[in-house]
């Protein structure tokens, strides 16, 4: 039986219930698996400060994989790994996007900045409220992102874009793909996509962290619920999908647990890791042999 040494958890739709709350039983499960000397990390599209707030609630001092794999750190000032879109590319992409009727939001580990254009009522503000706390993460809206970036350049970790109409989203996606080969576009719905530096993904973030910790990928467990979790679920030694995940995510997984509203993480962790001994116990057995 493989002894797993790293547990990677997505946040929204996985760790948290649909109402955004963390169940006490989930906290207990994390403590349980930490007691098995398993390194626990969060792998999320959230910005670092939001993920760190949840990590503290879980009593984790781990390196966290945030911004969808673009920023890995245990504190704000000394990242282990960061992969941003350059200031020049960020500016040029925004210049192109501002020709379309869309909401644009630039994310950074310290702040977020977006345009005020009304594409869909409260769409952009809802996305911010779901993933951040403006009390410790400044959120700013401006009339023209291009003008703002000209005066104060930003090297974004991610650019989120929302459209009102599907055909305009498809046209903008085509234009950006043809004009910028140094970025990747990840489509999230028929009217939205985000832009990251080429090669950024949760999977590659998990790979970078595992390499830093000297833990082989086949000794990792990854639990997620979204389509952008498929890569890390497929590459982990044990990939786990939540019951509330789309079919494509479940198909990529080795194990399908209960939903996020039915303590799926708690159930999977206690069901699987109860059979696993502590690493120091396993080392002692080898020495005695």
C-alpha cells in the first residue's frame, strides 16, 4: 500500500460547503491527517491572502498554491514560486480587451483592479466577494484600465474577463490567442475566460510544490471538484473528485467521495488515511528489520 505524504485540497466546492462555510468535521479531518505526518496544502484560484486566511482556520502553516498555480508561498513577501504576466503583456492584453464590451479584472497577490463597465449586473463584484475579503485585500474599480496601467503598470497573476454575449467572448478569445503566444486562456463558461502566463495551472503548481518538498507525485493525494482540477487529479498518485463535480472530473479521478455539502473531504480522508501509519513508525520498522 502506498504511503501518501502530500494532500492537496481545492477550496471552493471541495473544502467549503455551498454556503462558503467550513465544517468542524473537516477541521478534525485535517488534524487527523496531519497526525499521520502528511503535508497538507491548498490548491486554489483564490488570491494568496484569502487562501492564507482559510489555512489559518485549519491550523496549516504550509506553502499554498494560489492564483491557479501562479503564486506559491507560505507568506506574502517571500514566495517560493511566482509566474506572472509581464507588465507590458498585461497592458497590451487590456488594450485589446477594451475594444470589447466586457468586464476586466486584474488580480495580484496584494490587490485587485477592474473596470467599471456594466456588462452583467453585479457579475464582477460577486466574483470578488466569493473569493476575497476587501478589508485585507484592496479592490479598486476604474473607468479605464488602460489609462491606469499606463500610469501604474501591473504584472498580473491572472486576468479575468466576463462578457454579456457568447459570440463576443469567442471573438475576443480568438484575437487574444492569435496576438499573445506567451499566455494561456482558460474558458470557464460560454461568456467568461481568464488569462494566465503560459504554463500556469493547478497541476503544475502542485508539481512545483511536490518537487520542492522532495515528494514524488505518486505519493500525493489531490481532491477537487472543478474542471481546472482535472490536471492535478490525473497526475496525483491518488486523484479524488467530489460528488458535486462535473462528470469529466469524476472520470479523471481514482476515487469519488461524497459532495462538499456531505463532508466529502472528511469522509475520504478518514476512510483512506486511517489505514496509513505515521512516517516515523514506518521508518522504525525498516530500521528494525
